[in-house]
């Protein structure tokens, strides 16, 4: 079994992710502002889902979520998974790519599902999908590469 599958099959996955989120919220102003929350995990699919409320201060002139805040939400969700998979190692994002498909309306909650696609000794690759909580509409996709340092 791969190291990635070993890490994601731990009984404590949900609790560990919740602890990482709380640590991020107490140590990062961005995390506190974005207000992530654990929604789900699927060990078989090697993924976690993190929710983010769409807040008034994140809206653009069209009353939809500003792309910069969408990117911040993806960075948070990817970072949570990277922190978990990196174990005790620090990690830094070295590339994040987003595709914008549909606008995100004010007052909704976005649900970003992050899937681990590869985990090496130094590099971690993640993919993500963002759906609206209200109707499950796919709004964005993303890809991230992290260095484990």
C-alpha cells in the first residue's frame, strides 16, 4: 500500500483535519477571515471537503465572490490537506492553478473537495473542485503543488 493511502486510512483522519483547521484559525488571520469548516472526508477517494461561507466583504461589483477570495479558499483547503499529509514537515505552495466556471453568489457556502493525487518525499500534488452548497453546482476547479520542506 502506498504511503498516501496509509496516511488517508488512519482512523483519526476527521479529527486530525478538524485540529489542523482550528490551528490555522488561531495562527493565521487569513484562515480566521475565510472561516473554513470540516464537512466530510472519503478515505476511499482520498479526499476531504472543506466549507467556506461567502461573506459580504468577499463580493465584487456583481455581488458574486471575488476571484481572489476564491483563490484564498482553495489555498486554505489545499493547505489543510497538505498540512495533514506532510505530517510534521512544513509545506509551501509552489503552484496553484484555478479554473473559473460559474460565479459564486452572495449568501451561499462553497464546498471545496480536495483530492490527493500524489505524495513523494518532497512534492505533493492535489486537485480540487468547488461546488455550491445550495445546489451542488460546480463553480471552480483547481490544481496545486506543494513542496514539503
